[in-house]
C-alpha cells in the first residue's frame, strides 16, 4: 500500500473515532502535554516529535524553529562536514515545496539553518498570518522526511560549501581555534570542525548523505519550536495535521559512547600563515553544559575576559601586551571547553605576552577571586540572559542550544544555578580546571609524572530537570498593529527647548522592555575637513570614562540596571542605541547624559583605543572582504582628500591614527557635539511625561560651537576602471561590482529600482545572482546585490557582490555580467515580480514589528521631517508596480559597462 493511501485510511479512521466518541481532533491524534515552564509548553506527538510552544501576543511575527538532535559529532570517518552539507541540501526542495528559497522570499521570511556539534536547526521568522503559519508548518514537515537530497544538488552545493570552507580559511582567529580544538581532543569528534575536511566535502557520496538524512531526520529525533502570535489550540491542530501525519520510524539510534580521556600534559599548536596580527589562545577542558560546575565556569570566564574590567584586559591590554581579549565557553552535551584568545600587535614580543597570558589564567590560587568580581560578572551574565527573555524570537532560537545539551529546561536551570554561584564555587573550578596539564596552547612537553583532571559527568539530565517548574512568566505585551497608520497614531513628537526632536511610541511590551535610538549630525563641509580620525575616536572613547564614572564603573552600573548601550560615531555623525526596561530607563538615561556630555577621555584608554584600532586596520590590509568593500565605499565617494566626504585608504587611516592626539579628540567633542541637530526615538513601555522630562534635561543647554549644514552627496558619474587587491595566501576572494544612479529615495523610479534589485540580488537564495552564482554554478557561498537610495538628493549606489575561491573570480565576473545582460535583454517575469512584491512587503512589515528597527526608522523620519506616511506611500508604489515599470527603469539606468569591478584575493591563483 502506498504511503498516501495509508495516510488517507488513517485520516478516515481518525474521523470515525471523532464521530463515534465525540473526541476533539487534538485528543484523537494523542498530542500529550508534558510540562510547562515560564510560559513555554512542551507537548509530545505519538510519532515521538517534541513540540515547544511559546505564545507571545506582543509580536506580529511567528518564529518556527525545527531542531534535530544531530550535529558534527555524529559524523563517521571520512564524513566530516556531512551534517552541515546536509543542512544546505535540505533547502533544495521537497515534493510539496520544490523551490524553498523562493517560497521563503515570497513569504517575506527571515530564515536560516545552522549546524553545530550536537544539533542542527532550521528556522524562519515571518509576519503572523494564518497563510504564513500553514505554509511554514507544511514546508518544515515535508522537508523533515521528504527532502530530495539529490545527486545533482550535491554536485552544485558541494562547491558552495567548499567556498564557505575557503572563506573560513581566511580568518586567523577561526583557524587558530580549529587547530587548538584539534590538538585538545584526541578521540572525541568535538576536535573536528563542523565545516569538515576539504577532502571529505569533495568526495562524500550521495548514498551516505541519504542514509544520514533518513537516520536522523525523523520526528522522534526532532523538536518543533513555535514562538510568536498564535492561538495555541489552533496551532496544535495544525501541527497534528502536518507533523502528526509523519509515521514514527522503526529504526533506533544507538547512543554515542566516546569520551575524551583526561589530558596528561600541556599542548601547543602553531599556525604560520600570511597575516598582520598575532594571536594567543588557551583551551581548557570543562564539564558538559548540563553540569552544575558550568555556571561557575561561566562566571570565571567573564571575570577573566571581560572588557574593561577583566583580569586579562588589565594585565595585557592596559599593559600594551595585547590589543583585545576574547573569552567563551562551549557548553556541549558532552564535556566541552573554555577558550581564551588575545590579539597581539605583529611587532610585539609574543613570548612576553604569552607569559603574562598564562600567568593570569592559572594564578587564581595565589591571586584569589573576590566577591566584587563575582557579583559584577553575574550582573553582566544575568543582564544578557534576562534581556533575552524579552524576545520570544530570541528564546525560540536559543532553545536549540539547550536541546543539543539534552533538555530545553536546562536554560532555566542554568539561570537558577548562575544566580547561586558563590566566590567559593568560582575559586574551586578555577583551581581544578584551569591548570597546566589541562591546557592546550599547542606544544607537547612530557611531564615527570601524570597529573590528570578527570572531568565529572552528569549521568541523567532528566533527573536534574524532573518536576522542574521554573518561575512565573514575565510580563506579556500587547498585540501591537505594525501598520504605518497605527504607528503614526500612537506616536507623539516633541521638539525640546534644546532643538532636539523626540519621538515617543508608548506600548505594552514583553518584559516591559523599551528601546531608545539617538542620532545626531554635526559640522559642515568646511569645519569637518581632515577630522575623520578624531570623529571616529570620539565615538569609541565616550563609553570609556566620564566625570562621574570610569570605564569599569559605567559597565557595572549599566549591568546593574539591566541595560545595554552601544555608542558609535563617525566624522559628523553620532549613533546611540539603548535597550532596557521601564523601571531602569530613567536611571540609565542619567548615566547616558554623563557619557554623551561629560566624557573624561582618560589618557590610558586613549592609548588602548589607538592600539586596538591599529591592529584592526592592519588586519584589514590582508582581508579580501574588508579591502573590497572599503574600496566600494571609496569608489562611491569621489571627493578631494580634504573633503570630509572623502574616505581614506587603510594606509592613510594608519597615518592619521598615528598623528591623532588626545587634544584633537577633546577639541572635536567640545566644538562639534550638541543637541541642536539631534533625533531621539523611544519605543516600548515607559512613562511619557517622565521620559520627555529626562531627555529635556539630558539635552538642556547643549549647543555645539561650530555650525551644522548637511553634507550633500549629489549624483556623480563614476569611473568604471577595474580595481584589484592582491592578498597572498588567502583561500577566499571577494568580488564587488559598483555603480551609481541618478535616482534618490524621492524619485519616481525609486520603488521600481528597489524591487528590481530585490529580484536581482535580494531575497533568500532565490535572487537571480544567487541562483546563478550559488545554486547553478556553485561558485559562491554568498552572492547578491544591494541599492542605497539617498534621502535628500537624486543619487543611489548599486552594488553586486560574491565571495569565491580566487581561481573562480573570472567565472564570477562572467556570470554576473551575463545575468545583468540577460535581465536587460529579456526583462523581468510576471511571476518573479509578483513573488518579489509579496516577499519585500512582508519583509518590511516584519521590520516594523522589530522595535529596534522601527526606532531607527523613526529617528530618520524626525531628521527628514516626515512620518510613516512616507513609508506607506512608498509601499503603495511598490504594490502597484508592473513588470513593464521594472523593465523600463532597469533599461534606463543600468548598463553592464558602467560597473567598476573590484576584486581582492590571492591573484596568483586567479586564472
């Protein structure tokens, strides 16, 4: 009997049961509720599928995330990278959904798939409509067991994944980490990179991939997570009608049993490649992510690696022995690792840095942990965790990691354990795990006697979480309509006495969250000349000390207030983003006032900044992607060197940085910063009157000494000569095609060019460039295009891009030009225009549903003196576009020969 026939009889049987016994569909299909923790409910279907539902009425979006209990650790010899390669093939289609990338674009989804050591997941976030939910459940359930996994797709996608492998080969930090992990693990597959070995990628058989897929992609090895705006009963019925129709497999998955033995001596590995930065790294074996010790290890890692108060920052960065510090823990299902990395200037004595690096990590017995360090670290970790609970979308994706460790409820248990960590706990794990014989720097040296660290195990994760109830769910938000009309009707705009414009959109949000965006413009063509380095430095220095707080205190105070602040500035512009909650908004603004208006510009922090920036720029000199896109920006700004619109080369940036003094930075802030040309947007749960008063006080009397006038960027025809950068010994190259158009955001053809670009290089893997260069030719892991329409003049920049192996640069160039020529000759099709309009409009709606993105949009509206009616009008123009409109606009403005081709890579390999 065919599978379809079985399904038909099964449905008839279910209908008879419902009719005879009066059962609801949910009862008939035996969907069992297992548990509920803090608003997240777990259900189990008869076929073994776990379902986690996280309703969030405050969102106008839904996130569907399917997590499979399979990752790179399940791969056999000769099959490294198989789990990740399979992730790519699952996007190639199934019988009911033959073109998944196109469907994702047409539904305006924000999708991806990720592969890690213990799990693989596929997710998409989209506008919360019944049609979209039905589509997503149908698509994910069909590709769970019916994906094509075809030989022809393997042949093209293998080269794409190989290009992704080559892209990673360009990154010194990633390569160093891979080598350290390979040296740290003798037997466990955690020592093998998820991307796999090049030879395995090139030679894996389709039979092996299909067997791997059929074994692990089954409902009893998966968890479906749905978060966002939906009705639980309706959704459970839909899940039963889709995923519930998949039969439970009759195979069993044997448990893995390889455990890494205790390391019996320090190890070291050295990587020698072309580059401009030195790296130091240390890996320490640690228990599995579900072990109670891991909470204390997380606190210890923060104490050691945090910036600016971490021990490594103090001993290395402030002493100019390193430019920056990175620390992370890999919480895995089996015993994992704690990792620390330090970037060191290429001219520095790395031996001296290494000595201090190791001493800082392993001298905790002598330099004991104190209570202040523990409390500051816990504040930071708990702030980040608690802020994540304000977003159901974030939690829906984060649960994949905890499922990989054994149980989703470990997320909450880990939080509880983190809150209980003591100084004694941190001291104990530091002395036990962070020892010489448990460290990998890469060098093997025989020891006089064995001194092994046996990693404790958790025998039964289920026992840890059995009966766990968690806490009350955090405050729920309102069901907010993200239409332009509703946004405008709910938004109040005020011009403060300082001249700053304030936009307030008050609404109930999950966790009483609130976001703030601040933007400011300053200076003019005349008074900003030659000040690029100073303008960038001011933004980087604002959070490093004020008249009330030093850098460490700023971080500690904001962590205490559960507030995240990002400050960035360029020459002539300031950008500030704040994420907090209702209770902490006003105290946070008091700190921000001192940051923005009363920076102290400490001399020691200025030296740290210059060293960090120098190393970053030197790294960029050998990075094909950085070089190519920096040159694109330079190509689009053809101004004289003294003009503030001119973009200096990396070499010029180094010269300017070397000449920069602290007095230059202080003078820039004193003469150019003020509130006259400032826009502020607040969205979320806050007190209107108090918030308005706080910003009135923050900006009161704050005036720049020098006048402001807009830096106009009129349309200028650009040169089309090719530009090439040679980066020896880099396995990946970057291709960029650059041109300018005499069309701005207010131009009659702006909508047509926007939609046409979406078809040319936007969307998710379904654009013309992605289809040609990735799907068809298998040349590039990432290919697409983008258009940037000027808001005040009739000027736009248009670019196409692709990453590829250097030897494929000519093929990418040929493919790009052929696709543009074909588009101009044959035109767009009715089908792709209809799909693109649907996808782009839904994507813009999703953007309006994200408070941070909406806040940025609102500051732009304030700056330009407009409302969301402009956005609505633009979308109306998009919706009315015809195929003829797009063909006319593209043929009028786009010429293949007008593109300047920028290439960066190892040109000795370009053929």
